C-alpha cells in the first residue's frame, strides 16, 4: 500500500517537473521572440544548416563543387541557367556557395568545440584557485595570448603549417581559447564567493564536483551567448584566412578563396565577388541576430 | 597675531591641497609604471611564444632560407651563422640579444635586414590605423550620441540596421565594395598605394601626411589623404558600427538616472546635460570597445593592405607569410604585439582619467 502511494506521488512529481520544464521553455521562447530580429536570425541559421546538410540535393550542379572544367560556360553573368553566374572555369557560383556553407559551419563548430572546453577548464581552475601559483601562471599565459590580435596570431600559426582546412582550424583554435579562459575566469571569481559554494566546501564536497557541478552550470548562459556570437566571428576569420590562401585549398570551395579569386577580375566579373561576399554577410548577420536573441533570453535570470 | 594665524591657515590649506594633488599624481604615475612594467613582461612572454612557434613548427630553417637546391655545406654554414645547431633556449638568447639591439636578421624575400624593411613599412600602417581609429572614434561616438538623443526615431532605427550589417561584413569585403564603387563605377578615389606617381615627398617621419606638410607640398598631402580614405574607412566601418551601438546603449542606461532628470529640471541646457552627465560616464565602455576594435584593425589591415597594394607592414607580413620568411614573420608579429600593448596602455590611461575608480 505504502509502496503504491509513493509510486503515485513519484508519478505526480514527474508530471509536475515535466510541466515546469515545458513552462520554462515556453517562457524562454517568449523572451527570445520579443525581438523579431532574433527570430529572423534563428530562421536564417536553421536554413543555412539545412542547406549545408542537404547540399547535394539542393545545389543545381553538385559536380561543380570539385575539380570541373567547362570553358564554354566560363565567366557567364547571372542568367536563367546559372542563377549567380559562373567562374573562370565555368563552375556554377551558386553551387559552390552552397557547398562552402558546410566548410564554414564545420570550421566554426570545430574551432569552438575544441577551444571552448580548453578555455573553460583553464578559466575554471584559474578562477577557483585564485592567487595561487598555478592560477597566476595560467592568467599570465592567457595575457600573453591576448596581447596579439587573434587574426594576427592565427595568420602567424597558419603560415607555418601546411595550408588546409584542418590546419587553419588549428590556428584559429590556438588563438581562440584564451578569450574563453578570461571570460570564465571573471565569472568564476565572482561565483566562488557565493554562499552555496562556501557551504559545499564546508561539508567537504570534492573540488572536481564543486568546479563542474556547482560552478560550471552557472557559467552556461555566458558560454552559450558568447559561442553563438563567436560562430559568426570564427566564420569571418576563417574566410579571412582562406582569402589569403591559408584555408581550404582549391578546387574545394571556400567563401574567402572565391572572393580572392574574384576581386582580381573586378569590375567586369562582379558576380564572382559580390555573391560570396553576400553569403558571408548573411551567415555572420544571422549568427549575430541569434546571439543577441539568446543573450536577451539569458539576461534576466534563468527561464 | 590673528593675521599671522590666518596666513598660517591659508598656507596649511594650500600645502594640504598641493600634497593631495601630489598624491593623486603619484598614484597615476605608479599606475602608469605598473602598467608599463607589466607590458614589458607580456612582451617578453610574447617573444618566447612567437619564437617557439617559428622554430618548432616548420621544417629545416636552413632549407627554407636557402631553397631546396642549396648544397649541404651552404646549409651547414647558414646554420652555423644563425646558431641553429644550438639548443632552443640558447637560440632564443642569441635571438633576443640581437633583437633588443634592433637586429631581427635577414629577410629571405627582400634580401635586406628585417629591421630596415620594418622601418620603411611600419609608418605607413601606423598612419592608416591612426586614420581609421580617428574615423571610428569620431564617427562612432557621434552616431551613438545622435542615436541616444533621438532614440526611437527613424534615424535611430536606420543606424541600428546599418550597424547590424556593418558588424557582419568583414573589412576586406568592405574594401572590395568600396573599390568597386569609388574606383570603377564612379572613379573619384585612387586605388593603389599611398601616393600617386609624380609626387615626391622627402621622408622625414615616414608619415606621408606629416612629411608632405613639412615639405609644404599641399597637393601631395591632398593626394596622400585621398589614398587613405578608402582603406581607412574599410577598416573603421565595423568599429564605427560597434562603438555607435555601445555608446548608444550605455548612454541610454544613464539617461534615466535621477541626477540627469534633476539637471534637466533645474534648467541646464540639454546639450550640456548630455555632454557632461550622460556621455562622460558612458564613455568608458566605448573606449574599451575601441581598444578591441583597434586590435581587429591591426589584423584586418593584413587583408586590406593587400587589396589596395598599400605598402605597409601588413602587406610585407603577408608576403613573408606566403614565402615562409621566418625572421620577417617573427619581427612583424612582435611589432604588432608592441603596437597593441601601447594602445592598451593608452586606453587604460584614458579610462583611468575618465573613471578614477580604475586606478585603485
């Protein structure tokens, strides 16, 4: 009998928790959707991700994304057959832009998925063990990394590696983690003085548990906001690297390479430059709008 | 007697006042000194970092400098000359010794001393960055103030949309768009270099505008200025958009403060209220973002200078990067690091003047 009753209450509790979660999501969505621009950003981001996933099906000429030569249709202005025109090898610009989306997104995700955990762990340790030798050392190293503009550091590292997509990602990661470390350091330094951290310390909770189960969840909103905004910035940096020739190598499509190939033929073949530039703008704009929305959503309390 | 007493009082008050001022000055001095020493340390660390990157990652430095067809003896001699056979820390000490004396070794692409190259190309980039920074400070703060003053109007909304787009377009794309617009469609601005052929300006400071002014050659000065407009604006646009948004945001926070309301109610002219009680406290975040933007400019200059064939240190750096010219890469990166550190010190000073709490 008692057993059954506890089952019933457990069930009720589960229901209540589920309802609360749905309620939370609804409230977050309400806050997010207050600003119409962030909804627009979300829609564009989703569309870009879908295009990147189904690129083979969407691109009108998937074979044009690789080595392909068709001199009869070279340098054609935008027309019915080639919506955004063709480049010097007769390859469809639209297809190449669509195929470069996946590279751009992979790059941004790859850079952030490696550099954010490194930076966050460094920041957690440095912020929690403040004023100890290890923490001071970490912060000094971070200062050194931040004493260079990140594009310059990335260029210097990428210059010395073989130019390809993976190495340009490594170069960006190398110059990116320190920003997260400093961000989290500041956040942790303020959180560690809260009462719940002190009580956890008093009852003897392990350090690792305090760091990752008490402090880290409180940093999530900061990290998520910064990551969304950074997606756009990393894509931009990646385009800058490939513009110089240190990113994805031809014949694979990359937005920066397409622009750098195209601008030499200005003003005649303007479509070679204009459309990849617009594509970069669209991606970065979408992530900026989304990031602003998320920061609105997270700003006043959790859910 | 009372007169003496009064004099003593006045003297005491003055000395107090003066000593108080001295204290403030000492504090500022201490702050500056601290920042400066700290920057020296960071610079030292940065030099180690760059040196390690340049020595560890690539393959054989001698082969890269002399080419793959060089004989083994020539390579050995090169290694001997450049202390490449020693251990890494010893190599670093050798390098640091000569770097402190201003010797960064030979460049493999120009076949000259890297220091000479840098002396030639650095002023051009500094001139460009300075121009862009002034554009950003003036443009960004002006737009931000106007937006805050007329918040919610069509102007505010227009600037908001424009600044969203401005932030999302990289500087090198702006550079290309400007080139398309103002050199091809409506050719009013020159595309290439710092100054048109035909003008000769004696090099004194290396800054083209100052040099032509010193020489009294105003035609050359105008021409040099025309060459700065497009690359400078391309570099500054992102920053203008960003600082306008930040200025507007932090001014809007201050507009609703009680003291602003009471100043307005007491009849102080609106313009003065905005300048003194709204803009000044709002300036600190703007200045912080401007420092970051200048860092971004130093990075973006690498691409913009290439597009406009602007003979600055960034174009030199890109050539070094594409040719794997190690000595030049290390020197360029270090110089940019120094520039950025100096900008940071300057910004710290300005914000400490604006907000005394920072000095504590």
